C-alpha cells in the first residue's frame, strides 16, 4: 500500500476531517504507542498502519483489503 492509498483509505472510511484527527491523535498501542502519522514517519509500512488503525477502530474486515485503491475503470 502506498502512502497515497493509505490516505485515500482513511478518507473513504472515516471522512477527511475525522480521518485527519484519527491519524494525528489516536495512539495505536500495536504500533508502539504512536499515532498513525508518527508510525508512518518512523518507517512503518502504510499497510501495517492501516490494518492497526482498522483493528483499533473496529472497521469491518470487509473494508480492510483493497481500501485506498482507485475504482477499476469500466
């Protein structure tokens, strides 16, 4: 997962404003007590951060994979 895909997935799942708040403020114990933004800056892959965020916020598993990818062109 690329950073841009992570950002799209967060915005799609949580909305732009709430997603921004979550990634900046929610401390993820699974990522060493860092926020998503801190984890990404520390080199943790975007996919790992996305999955940790999904688990912490009870995102349905059906939304975990493929999130952030552009819709296929018809």
